[in-house]
C-alpha cells in the first residue's frame, strides 16, 4: 500500500518568514495530493490540493509543488502569521480516494 | 448545510463494551471514511465507503465494523472495546473520486 512520509515533524518560524513542509510517497499510482490544517480540538481542514497533471498550485500565501518523478510534494507558506500555527498533514490518494496521511508537522509561528 | 456531524464528542467505555460512533453528512457525498488519530501517528484509515451498500477495509480495520445503508450515514461500531482503541476518531466525506474530504469535528474515545 501507499506510504507517506512527512518532514519536519515540528517547525518554528518567525512571523513573516516562510515555512516549507515536505512529503514523499511510495505508490506511483497516486494522483491526488491534498494538504490539511488541523487546529487544536478540531478536525482537519483542507487548505489546498494538487493533482498529478499539475506541477504547482498557488492560493494567496499558500503554494504546493509536486514532482511526480521523484515522488515528492511540498507545502510553502509565505509571510507566515500567528494564525498559521497549527498541525499540517499531507496526504496521497490513487483512484478510489483512499487517503494515506503523513505523520503531521506542528508549525509554530512566533510573533 | 451542517457538513459532517459526529456524535458523541466524548465517550468513556469499559473494556469489553460495545458502542456505535455516529456520522452523518448532508452534502450528498458518495465517499465516506473513518480515521483514527493517535499521537505521533497521523490519521489512519479504518474503513471507507464509495456509496450506499459498499464498504471496504482500510489500514487498521480490526475490531471495527461499518455499514452504509444510506448515502447520509456511516456508523462505526466497536464490537468489544479495548484500551488500544483509545483514540480520536474522525469521519470524513467527499463528493467525488479525487476530491477533497470534509472532516467532522471528531469523537474522543477513552477505553479503560
């Protein structure tokens, strides 16, 4: 089955700096790669996703890049703000939409 | 739309007891899944469904049963609770294959 690894497990950045989280996946059949943000006591919330026919996608301060050859994808958050502090999860899915999640990254944005 | 509704929010069970975690969505989503979240292990898929009457196992199905009699509801049954099932359980739904999942707010289960 699919295996998704996520790094780093914790990330501390100064407000205004950029944050980058990286994920690798094992199943070459995976074609859908979402990112979720989870705040304390809440369920994960989809923040951005990318499909295998696209190399990069951007939504305001958030961007995701995908390298299918190397089987890795990354989340980039620019101009970080305190409200970006949360746990972020990457995931991968092939047909059938069975998501396999990475282990999560705890992001702390220091004012 | 209420989205994905999970009940109860908190539950304490004794070892050996059984219970059902409820999940309902009002978005007419075909795909529904159950995940458990344990510290340091991310979210792991327990069972999922691609439509009414169709279910399949995920990564960690042992000790859990599901059924999907309607599009809206996807209950998760713990047959005989064990301390290893202490976790936070999330239900999620998606409209299409390859679409983003909407998660419920979770059920925190403690088995003593």
